[in-house]
């Protein structure tokens, strides 16, 4: 969605265009393809493919919301302050979201899980108790639970992005000072600046952010092994983890459970989470 527009002052501008849209699609495909590399080479406890795909799509919806918001924010900031080019404002917003937005999203998701686990929240919150849990059968995940978690995640990332945008407005002069060298480095060369803003920096930062958010959104490793949310080749632990014991306390579930093989999962897991 970024294309150079040669104005008289030769600044880098963000405008809609088919070429920019295509490049953004390719960039997004490369970023999410990196999650396959993470799953294959850097994940010790692998989720079943169906669960992994739902986690990736959930993150994708959130990333689309953030990207569209960042694009509009960059255009708006340029409209009210011409100290930086549109590309520089977009880059400021992107890095701001990478640092502050990711941290806020993580904190808000954990807060939602804590509140959803309280008995006072009721059955309406049951789907939000454990991020990445989509029902007792990981090979046939519930799309209803997933859709509720995805909607909640999109709300969380938008709240985080708006919070980081408020910081941009509040400290606009500081961000102008920090980002001015970006326009100076690419003075009279908006195409090169656009390539840096659209491809180089987003590719590196998006890969890092997607790997972090994949860890945030997936079901945690200790619980993942215990309830059987692993691939068929993984072995399951037989001892109760502190996380599950705490979940038992929150849900008043006291029956002893032993997990031996992926096929012998908890038949009453719904009771555990309700």
C-alpha cells in the first residue's frame, strides 16, 4: 500500500497503489512463512497443525488491523505536521508499535486470561481462559472458541496501537527529532526511502514481532504437554504442572488426572475449564 509520489519537494509519500499492495502481500507472506521455520526448527513442543494454523490466522487478523491503523496514522501525522515525510511518520509509528504495542498486547492478553478464570466472570468468559486452547480435541478445534479469542485479540491489538498512538501525539517533537535523520539520509531519493520503510525494516521487525506474538498467543508449553496439545510424536508429561494445579484451584476441579499418550487426553477437560 506504499508507492512513491514525486512531489515538488521530492518527499517520500504513502499512497494506495496496486504495486504497493502487491509488495505488501509478498512481504506479509514472507513474514508468516518465517513462522513455518520457527515451527520446524525452533519449537520443541509442537502444536498440532490445525491448532498452529488457527494461531497463525488469529495473529494475521491482528496484524492486518495494526497495519491499516499505522498507515492511516502516518497519513494523519503528516497532515498535521510536515516536519517529517509520510514514510518517516509511518516508520515512527511502526517502531512505536513494535516496542510499546507488543508489550501492551502481551500484558492485556494475560490480564484477560486472569479475569476470565475468575468464577465471577461466568460461562461467557470460558473461551478466553487459555489463549490457544480451542476445545478438547486439538485435531478438530472449535471455530467458535477460536473466533471469540480472535475477536478479543483484535480488540487488544487495536487498544495497544491506540495507546502507542497517544504516546506519539504526546511526544511528537521527540519523535520528529529521532526520525529526521531518516529523511535526511534519503534526501532527494524517495524511492530508496520507500524501499527501506516498506521492505527492509518491516521485514526484519515483523519477523521478530510475529515470533514473539506466536509465543504469546499459543497455549503454554507446560499445559500444552499436559492436555495433549502436541503432535503425535511428542511425549506427554504425567505429573501435574503448577499451571494446571492453579487452574484446578480456579475451577474447583479436584479429580486426579494422568496423561500417558496423545490419544488419552482428558475427557473432562471442558469441566476443567468451565
